[in-house]
């Protein structure tokens, strides 16, 4: 019997290499197409912006605004950190020399020093009788109206009409629990009587000096402050 020679095995290496060698070319082609598409999109976007320059201006203004807000928040955070680390103190004579707007900021800072993390200055045109608002650690909402007197105690006394504005808006409009009229000066006799009858709290020059130069929070210096709204670590 004649033996047949063994069948030769087909060599697959060549075809496999040919198949593998085709992939890099395909990838280069896809990469090139993607680059062309991206370049075309960029050029189309630049052309559209050139035809609508106001969009670019709006983007720049928005970017500047966002950057300014971010910087402002960084500065404000650094400022509060200094307040917490150093312990804020004001001499009442220093408060006398402030502009009334800065006087309101100083009151806000003192409330923040005492633990009112959300203390904010809201005074200005149309403030509806509130210059500073804050929530103390006990959950009570404070509404403070500030009256700055350049002459201090010798200046004109804060009268009943100012207290009537605070009394009319402090609870109904601002939702306040503690309504405070604060001045670096003094109050008239009728104002003292009106505040007592309406459960308003008054901070005159002497009490302001004690609060601003000391370390006790305002609610420890005032009488008949409403009870806490919620339990607190300080209670």
C-alpha cells in the first residue's frame, strides 16, 4: 500500500498578520476624520461668534461676574476667620466715627461674632424697618434697626416714630422673634414707654458700648428675651 504524504498545514500567520496590519490604518483614518470634524466645528463656532459678537461679550461679562463673586466669597470667608480667631471688639468711640452704612456692617459682624452664622446687613432704601437680620444659636430670629448718631449721646434722641416702623414690620414682614432698635445715642422718654408696651428691645449707647467691647452676646445683656425656639448646645 502506498502511503500518502501528510497534508500540509496552512500557515495562518500571514493572513493573521495581514488582518492585524490593517487595524492601524483604520485607526489613523478614524483619528483623522475626528480631527477634521473637530476643526470644522471650531471654525464654525468662531465664524458664528464673529457674526454675533454680543454673545462673546455676554460670555466675558458672565465669566468676570462669576470670578468676582468667587473672589468676594473668598475674601468674606477670610474676614470671618479673622473675626473668629481674634475676637471682634469695638470701642463705642470708634463706632461714632463710622458712616451709618459701616455702622450697620459693624452690628452685623458683632452678631456673627456671637454665633449668628447667617447674620446679614439688609439696610438700605426700602428695607422696611430692618438693617440687620440674624438667627441666633437658639433659633430666634433677630430684626435690628440701627440709628447712627455722629454726636453720640449728644445727638438727637431716637423717637417713637422710628419704633413704630420697626413694630409694624419686624414681625409681620420679617418674621422676627426679637425686635431691636439700636443706637450709639439715646432714646426719648416716649420711645422708652412705647418700646415697653410693644415688647421691643432697646440698645442705647451704654448698652452698645458694653456689648461691642465685651464678649457676652446681646441676648445675655437684654431683658425679657423670648425663650429659645429649639434646643442648642449653648442652652
